[in-house]
């Protein structure tokens, strides 16, 4: 699924981010399993009419660290 492109995806089959229901009280592992077991492609999401492809780097850096670096570069 990671190698799929926008041309391979039917936007009508991709859930909108506002419709996702993830139990934030569960541990991280259970939240990930819930998304994977849903049968939906975890690499694509919609925000309104915008289709977004999500990518993950092969590093130990967390999303929080990446966002912090981004903010520091911008301001």
C-alpha cells in the first residue's frame, strides 16, 4: 500500500480525517492495530476535498521532534 500513487486510489474510498474515530485512551500499539485492522489504506487520508498521502521516514526521530525542528526553522 505504501507504494501506491494518487492514480491508484479512488478518492471515494478514502476516509475523511474528520470521520476517523481513534480511541486516544488506548496504548499506541492498540491504536496502530486498530487503524491497520480497519482494512483501509493507512497511507492515504482526505481532508475535505484534498487527498493526502502520508509517508514515514526510516529514522528514530519522533513526529514531535520533526515538528519542533520545522517550527524552529520557520520562526
